[in-house]
C-alpha cells in the first residue's frame, strides 16, 4: 500500500519501463521546445510512439506527466553528481555548488524548467505521490552533497535541508519569472546553505 492508502503498483517490466522512458523523453523534448503549453498529451503519445490510451494509463494527466518528467531530470542530475561530486571543503559549500549546478542545467533549458515548475505549482492531492518523489530526490541530492557520517542527518539538519529545498525552488521560480538575477539566486542559495553548518 502507498502512503495514501492506494495499492502499490507492481514493478514495471523491462518493456513497460522502456515505454515509460520514451514518454518522459518525449515530454521533456516538447516542453523544451515550447514550455508547458507545448506538452499536449496527443503529441506526447505520437512522439513516444504509444497509443493515447497507453499514455493515460502511465500518466493520467499532463501535470502528473510533467512532475514525473522533473523527477526523471533529477534522477539524471543525481547520477551525474555521483560521478562528479562537488568539491567544496564544507557541507554548505558542497550543497551550494550542487544546487547551482542543478540551476545551470535548468538554465540551459528554460522552457523545460518553466513547464516542470508550473506542473509542480498546479499539482493537487492526486499528484502527491509524484510531488513527494521529486522532494525525496531533491533531499537525497542535498544529503549526498553534505557527505554526513553515520548515523546520518540530525532532525535539525533535516529541517535545514527542507529550508534549502524551499529556497532553491523559490529562487528558481523568481528567476524564471524575471524577478531575480543569477547572482541573486546564488546569494539566496548560499545563505540558505549556511543553515546546515554547526
């Protein structure tokens, strides 16, 4: 059972996982070219070479599809960061570097970033599992950058991570809407990251 009391979905077969990946890549390509409005379910199905009904079985709504696309993008970022971890001396420096690398990746595709952030903003309770997955992935990326020794993060550190996560998303929204410069985004992220230092 899931946290919402729904029965857990069985794991996807290799073929189903490949189909899901095609759908997510098609969603990212369309969003990258034209933002939120460019992601039309029929066009996603055509680009992914799946039937429209199949697409809706995987992702019952455009918002759910774009939130899942964000999780997929974060998965890719996390894999890259594990291969090339941040080099700062302190946990705060490493987390700030990690989040700025994530920001620069989104900066290269502002239409895609805007589409994913809009989907997160529009998400209601029906998308809570996907939104939670994005949050858990973001938290995992931050905790990896902190490089904590056992027994892991304290409750205070986890609270600081939540504040850092909120600051990062807020800074991203401010930049996308033209209300913050890249320098301001960096300053806000670095300020928030100092919360994790003792």
